[in-house]
C-alpha cells in the first residue's frame, strides 16, 4: 500500500499543480492514505496561505480530479478522495513566532 500511496501522491500532485497552479500560493499534497480496496483515500494538504479555502476548493473539485486521474492509472478502482488540512507546518511557524517574540 505504501507504493500505491506514493504513486497516487505523485500523480495527483501533478494534477493539482496544473489545476490550481495559476494562483501564487504554494499548495502541497503531503500524504495520501488509501483503503486496501482502493475505494477511499484521504489526502492531507498544506498551503502557505488560505489553507482552509484550498481544502474546500479541492473537495469541491474532487470529481474532476478523479476524472483526470482515471486515464493515468491502471487501477480497477479509482479512489474517492477526501482532502483535509495538514496544519503541522502552521503550528511550527506559530511556535517560532512565539519564540522569536520572547525577550
């Protein structure tokens, strides 16, 4: 499953870059966790700005993303994607800001 997840992450990242790359914000897909039957996949997303907005947009466009992914994969089943925010990077930046503000 690790190889399947890594492959899906690479291909889906390219599609998302093409779809949403027109804006100047860096959107990164950080991980994919797929069920064994390949019916569902959870994709974690991070962005420099407007993270929640990007996650909402990706969830709205997941049908189109799945449709673009279908001809690129040799899978019998294409997963239904759910995009979630990866706030780990924002948490680190917040802690760094607090530490920088200390005397």
